[in-house]
C-alpha cells in the first residue's frame, strides 16, 4: 500500500500522466492528474510539473486553467511561459500571449528560440497598428537570434507579411544569411493569401535558383498561385514535375491540383487527378464539388457530394455550403431543402458560411420567404449574407423589400456595401419599376459609398431607364461611360427598344451586338421581332434569312417541371408526353374558363416572337402551358407549381398564367431566363413589368 502511494507520488509518473492527457487531448485525464499532484505533492508542486500543467491546459485551449497553473508556479521558468504563449497564440488569443511575454521579461527571464516564434505568431494576429511585432523583433536582435537563427527569422518574416508590413518583410528576407525552404514558403504562401500570385511564382523560381528543393507547402503554394492567376500552362507543366518527384502521392498536393484545374476551367483534368488519388479527405471531395460547380456542371457536382456521403464522409460546413451553391445553379429547391435538413442534423446550420449559402440558394430558387427565415435567425451576418438577401428580392422584382434590406444593412454597421450590393439594389429597382430610386443610387454611389461604377452598374442603369421608356437617355449614358460598353449593356438597350418600339435606336444596339457576339442567335431574334412588331416585315424576314445563311441557329424554347424525382420536359406543340391526352383536355377546359373570364389570346407572339417560341401555330401550345397542365394534374392542391423555361416567358403565357392562378386558386412560380414570376390570384409579382 505504501509502495503504491510512493509510486503515485513520483513526480516523473505524474508528469507522464499529464503528457498522456495532452496526447489524448483529454481534459478529464489532465484534471485528474492535476488533482492527484495537488493531493500527493503538497505543500507545493515542483516547477517542472507546473510547466507540464501549463502546457496541458494551453494546448487544450483552456485559457483560465492555463493562467491559473502558471500563476500557481512559485518559480516559473521560460519553459512554463513559452508553453502558455504558444498555446494562446495557436488558439488565436494574441493579447494573453503578449501579456505573458511581457510578464516573463519583467521577471528577468530570457526568451529562447521557442519563445520568440510563439511571440511572433501572437503578434501576427494582434489588433491592427499594434507595435508588438517590431518590438519583439528588436528584442530578438538584442538577444542574438536575428538574423542568424532560421527558425526565429521565419517566424518574424511570417509576422511581417501577415500584418501587412511588406517592406519590412522583404528587408528581413534579404538580410537572412540562411534562407531555407521554410523562409521561401513564408514568402510564397503569404503572397498567395494577399492576392499576389505572380510574386509566389517568382519566389518559387528564386528557391530553385538558390539550389533549394521544394516541399509539400511549396508545391501547394505554386498550384494555388497558378489557380489565382489562371496560369494553366505553367501549372500543367509543374504537374509533370510533381509526378516525377512523387509529390502527387501527398493528399494536400492532389487537392491543390484539383482546385487549380477547376479554377482554370479544366474540370475533366481535375476529375482525372481526383480519380487517381489513393487517399481522399474532406477537402478532396469539397475541391471536386467546387471544380464542377465553377464550370457549370452542377449535376456532376451534386453527384460527387453523394459519392462523398457514400464513402462515409461527414458533411462539413465547407462541403454543405459548396453543394448549396450547386443547388442554386440547378434551381433545385427540393435538393436545397434536403441539404438544409442535413445541415440542421449536423449542427452546422448556424455556421455563417452555411447560413449565407442557404440564403443565397433559397433566393436564387425563388424561395424568398425561406431565405428571409434563415436570414432572420442568423446571429451574425457578413457581406455575402446581405448581398444574397438583397439579390433574392431582386430576383422576383421586389424592389421595396430589397431597398428595405439595403437600408437595414447600412443601419446595422456590420459591413459596408460593395459593388455587388449596388448591382443587386439597382437591378431590384429596375425590375420593380422604381426608376427614380435606382437612378439616384447610381448617381450617388461614388460619393456615398466610395464605389466607382463598373460595367455591371452601367448595364443595370441602362436596363432601368430602358424599362421606363427612356431609351434615348440610356443611350446617352452608354456614349458617356468611361469604359467600352459590354454585350449586356447593348442587350439591355435592344430589349428596351423592342419593348417600346424604338426601332432605329434598337437597330444601332443590334449592330453593336453583332460586332461583339456575332454567333448569338438571341440578338438577331430580338431585332427580327422588333421589326416585325413595327410592321416592317421585309426587314424582319431579311434578318431571319441572314441568320440562316450564316448558320446561326436558335435554341428551341422548352419548359420543364419536376415531380417525384422526375424531370418532365416540354417543347412547343409537344405531343410525345405519355399524359398528352389528359394535358390537352385540361388545357381546352382552362381555355373556356379563361375566355369566360375575359381572356383573349395574343396571337402575334405565335408568329413573330422568335425569342419565346419559334414559329408556333397556336399560342395555347406553348411549352410553359403544357408544363403547367401537367403540374395541375399531378401536384396536389396547396403545393406551388414550379416551372422553369429556357427563354423569356411570352406576353400571352404571362397573361394566361395570371388568369389560371385565380381560376384554379393555385400559386404558380415560373423561372424564365430573366427572372422569377410568382402568379397568385390573377396577379404576378412582376406587376407586368419584365
């Protein structure tokens, strides 16, 4: 019994117990060892046991316990202080770390080559304008660690880069007598993080010219730089070097290559790297999802996510937010809701990135009420969140609520608007008919927010004025703008001219579009429709003939609706669907009911509006009407009917849907290639302004 007590009181055994708790990251085991030390080593714990306890609590991010253990040491050593400083710095607690460093100096303790790197790490995340970094630098010189000690020098170098003191960082780098690969990596990785990819590439070649051999960090930094600068050729050549040296066996390097190829629009090469990986982690799956999403392959991205789940990967905040982006691209509201449930079950729905992605997904899929619920429940919001909520209202043309959210954003002081914010607000004003408010924001954006108008803002204001019938004023703005007008600018002007019959100005816009994008059929179709609407049939026919002569083909109009995991696609005058007889019968019934309520078909769009349907004989056979009939047959009452169309909904279908929404008392949501339309009780959310 006495032998056992003596053994338990052995300080070496207690120190080993504390180290075991650190290795297992177990606060319970650590506190048990601490309690045993207090019981058996009374009246005082040896300094080296105190150092172990400080190390334990610091590494487990228990700052109060770490500070208590350090304070209870009657004779603290540099080891104890270094353990505390290191733990606080690693867990992003710079102020306690720097306070402990100052306390250590006041006690006359000399920092060592482990203390200084930890202190520099704390200084790197200190509040802006803090002078702690340069002061620690001066001490390191005084004690002889700089510039000779490579470990301390690299930590100081990293601190200067992270605090934005680029001049001091470069000077220190030049003074280093021994620039090892860690020093070069500090230059490369920080340049990538700061958005200076070309500097990373130059630093890599500097490393090689100095006779150094890159490591995994160097390789990843090079690929990240090539991805940031879209340097496909150098990155592809570097891929060969990586394979030759065996770096491709490292999962971090493979992940960097997947990301590189994805950003350089080479999704298939990204998939090739991904398929060749022997070991994958969560980052691997997320990188492949993002690579597909960035290249418009949303279905493939979602398939990769499902593959990750089958492989046993748990959903992370980055994975779920990435896949939610693909749902927004697919307009997959049901898929997005399923992912929302996954986020809730995984307890990551409150994560700011996941919640922002949910707001964005719901807004882009037309579920603005759902987006508002998520937005309201968020404890904190960032710029992406605010932009997503404003954009959601803009998508449905709800200018009043878009402006209300914008005002709340300004009043909250959480974040300042950026150029995307103003694009969304002006777009909302354009689609909602608030011409005065939108134009005033455009005119004052530089003065109020310090944001210079970009091409996107000019395109929005041209659309804003054009929808209000002020095409000549919009044309004047195009002529005065300091940059070259884009396709979207001339397209907005042409669309406005077609809407209001401004044929001559519309022809000018069309000619500019033909120069910028001669193969786009939509521009030719718009011009032809405008001329036809003005009764200039010969000119309209000539435009269509010219399209045919040069081989420009227009995509046929189609609409689709999803029901029970199946996608049903309809084209104009479609008779191939298995429910064709039931669809025709319902449309005939609806036509009689609509005519009894005052509806008259607008047949001009069956012949001349080639943008909506190409040469259709009867307006009641448009693809969106067929899709609607299918939805009315299958989708139960009370459930909104959601239809997607690849072209802009025509005037007749828009009018018909308003009638049908009231006759059958159903909510109908149409997403065309321009915006959402919410039909309910004989009205549309766009207020006939699209």
